[in-house]
């Protein structure tokens, strides 16, 4: 088998964009295993702080974003360039809120079409620079917004900037 560390559903370690950032083998397993919340984003262009504020995001949460990407982008083998992405301001909002993990339902948290990318830190740099690990490439088409147990384990690739993962969501049943 031959594939890149950013193939399919995968995790980005801080090292992906941060020179001295932690690598994927340094991931504390409690970061990617435990309670997680799937938040459905209504905006069809990007994830913005204005929409996030209404979700009362708390320190220590694992947040996975379900957008129109799930039903739209996973229906084609072609790369979709106008996917819903996390804006810089939303990335900073998530860092300030103290989340420990962010997941998105397409292949990148940031916009590939950002003309200002060279002038300011992009979404990856903001999130990874704060030490977060990212899950990219989630297909949340059949997943409803709500609370779940997340099990997402990367391969223990020494000193790598990322890894393919198997991400599993188990509904939390409240009795």
C-alpha cells in the first residue's frame, strides 16, 4: 500500500503547518477518543463565529462540523473547490473557546481559494499553532447533530505531520 498521510479521512498534527509542532505519534489518545459534539452549520459558504456563538462551545470539547459538504462533496470523485471551510475568525474563536479537537466534513479546514493566504495566518496555522489536532475528510451525511462518543485513531507514524484515521461515532444514549 502506498498513500500520503493526508489521504481520505485523516488527522493533521500541529507539525503539518508549525515548524516545531507536535507530530502525529505525540497525539495524546484522550484528544481523539471521548465525547464529541457534531454541530450542523447552516451557512453554505463558510463556518463563521456568528453561527458558532449560538452553540455555547466549551473548553475541552471535541467539535465536528457537519455542513452541506457531506451530502454534496462526497458524491463525486472530483475535488470540490467551493467546499464550506472554517474562516480564520472562526478558527480563532474555537482556539479562544478552548476546544481540543476540530473535525470537518471535507478534505481541509481552510479555503483553497483564499487570496489573502500569504498575508495572514490561515485557518490551519491558527488551529495547529494552538496545538490542536484536526480531523479532515469526515463524511457526516448520515450523522445527525448531537452528542457522540468519538473514537478516532491515527497510525503511529513516527515524526509524521498527519495520518489516515478510522473515525467512529457512537451515539450517546441518555437514560
